C-alpha cells in the first residue's frame, strides 16, 4: 500500500482534497494518506505556515499531493510554496497543458509541456533598497541549475515520445544571465540527438502561443518566465480550475494544481476539483500506478465530455455533485 503525504491546504483546499481522496478510494486503489495541515490555519498554533513536520512527512513518504496553501501577505513569512521547493530541492516544475474533452477553449489542439526551473532566477529573493526611490532585485542564474533543468526537459521528452525541446530566454538583452541558461541548453542538447533543440525569445513565444499553440512541444524556461508562461498556457486549456502541476526533485515530488486557494469561493461547494485530480493522476503515474491513473482519467474525461462541469468552466454542478458523477463513471 502507498503512503502519501496530503497537504490539504486552506481556502478551497480541504474541499477539493476531500473530493480527490473520495475518487481515488472509489477507483479501488488503497492509499494511506498522511494528512498534514499547513498555511494560514496553523500559524496561530505552530508559529509558522510550514511546520517542520510537513517537510519530515514528505521526506519520509517521498511523494506528496498538495492542495493550495495561502501565504499571508506582509506578515514576514516566506511563501510556503517557494520554501517547500527550496527545502526539498524540487528543482523542476512540470506543467503539462493539454485540451480536456468538453472544455471549450479558443484552440482545440493544445498539447505542450512547460518545464520551469524552480530554484533560482529572480525568485532567489535577493533584493535591496538602495534609497527610497530605488530598489534592486538580483537575478541569479547558475550553470549547475540551468544544465540540470535542461537535462530534465530532454529526459522528459525522450520518455514521453516528444520531439522537440524549446529553450525560452531573453538572451538578446540579458546576455550574461539568460545567455548562460541558453549556453547550458546548447551543451545539454548535444546529448540528445533524437530530440530537436529550438530557441526562442520569451516575448515572441507569448505572441506565437496565443496565435497557434500547436507550434510548440516541450518548453524549458528559467523561473520567472516559466511562472508567467505556464499561467498563459493554463489559460489556453480552460483556466486555473483544470491546470495541473508537479514539482520534482531527486528525492521527492510534490504534485499540486496551478491555482491558488481561491478564498472568494471558499466553503461554498463551488470549487472545481479537476486541477487537483489531474495532479493526482500524474502522481499515480509517477508512483507506477498506471492502471488506476488511466481508470480515473477515463472517468474524469467522460464526466467532462458529457457536459458535467463546475461553474468556472461554464457548468452548473457543485464540487460534490461533480465528484459523484466522476465516481459513477469509474
Ligand atoms: P495565488 O496568488 O495563490 O495563485 P490568486 O488569488 O492569484 O492566488 P487563485 O486563488 O488561483 O488566484 O484564484 C483566481 C481566480 O480563479 C479566483 O476567482 C478563483 O475563484 C478562481 N479559481 C481558482 N481555482 C479554482 C478552482 N479550482 N475552481 C474554481 N475556481 C477557481
């Protein structure tokens, strides 16, 4: 039996976690969930939104499913998401973007993978106030982290029958930092003669993605461009309610939806559990439970294709009604 850490999050986190646990149970797969609370709700009791016990649990179980966790603004806490990624060295952020049946969007041929570097760039958090009118933020790019993420992207391409990896930078302007990322990409690409390497500037990529996303296959990007572009690609397939993600390191992996904790619809039984469910499906594939992953995916796709949807993607169902239809379709 698998023991998996579940961070049930805050905002809509507990509702969508409940839905996903119910669906996995109904599929016939037995999972022992090591449920760990984190975020705004534990600060008062434990003094931090990310207690050590959460990190210990993930290190022990190696795999976690994570619902969104809010980091309170302006209270001096580091982002829970950034801290998790850093402490567990989850260096690769993987966001597959593919059209879902029944979810109408502008394009119906989106099938691309965003691989975002997760540990450095402007997210290193090195900022200084020079004077009251000037602030500096330092962009860190290292050869080690750049080669590691580019290798991850090429390996992913090989294992998943992809044909091209495209490196996204602004190396014409940031010649040293983005230049180093691009140079690392070129070095790594030589080890993968069967995958076509491609290079593009991030502004051009954005324009082309909204014109015709089928022009792209696997994208690899430094942290900040990856953050922005992966929200753009989430929009291409129907928005935050359906966009999944994973943070992968050498020892551990944390699977989580792209969306935040949606406090505006908290506790109203309105949240779409699809993004967390898609993340869970990827997680099941990662731990080798392909049979159950495919069984749940089929049930989810049938549910959506039959027009059963939550309000965020144009339907009328509540979280629990949607969950029950998926379970019926299993
Ligand atoms: P963060 O900064 O943590 O990413 P945010 O405020 O930018 O959070 P979200 O919390 O993801 O963004 O919410 C953005 C909008 O999308 C909100 O209106 C929210 O209700 C909606 N939303 C996000 N996730 C879902 C979901 N799973 N189901 C339905 N609506 C959602």
